């Protein structure tokens, strides 16, 4: 019985110490956030607001791009970049292949995020 009371008191003290540390951490982070925001707001008030220009986007122009075209564009860009240094670096693009490391759900979410911004 005495061991059980000791273990419960030790557990309670441990939990209180952890929560006290978390509260102190939250207070410190909120103070730092207020200090950082106060420094950022001073120059922002002096700056003139920039004019916002909206560019209309026609959704009809957005079409599916062939993977072969993307691969050709990447290969051409790499060839242009390293064309001058090919003798020195020895870098040659042999093939480009897509590596699928994410799940179908992750790919669908990523595609949704990308196409929602177009």
C-alpha cells in the first residue's frame, strides 16, 4: 500500500512538472511572437500599399500535359545547363524515369492542391 501511494505521488509530481514546463514554453513562445510581430509592424506601416492587379485565368487553356513532353523539357534544360561543362563533369543523362514513392491517396491530394491553384 505504501509503495502504491509513493508511485502515485511520483506520477503526479512528474505530470505536474511536465505541464508546468509546457505552460512556460507556451508563454515564452507567445512573448517571442509578440516581440517579432511588433518589430515587423513598424516598417510595414510606413510602406505604401502596393497595387493589386488581378490577371484573369481562362480554365480552357489548362490541359493535360503529356509526361513525355515534361521529360523532354527536363532533359533539354539539363543539356543546356551542362553543355559547357560536359568534358569536365562527365555528366550524361542516360534516362529519366518517374519514381512512385507515395501512395495513391497522397498523389491524389497533391494533384488536388496543384490543380486548385491553376
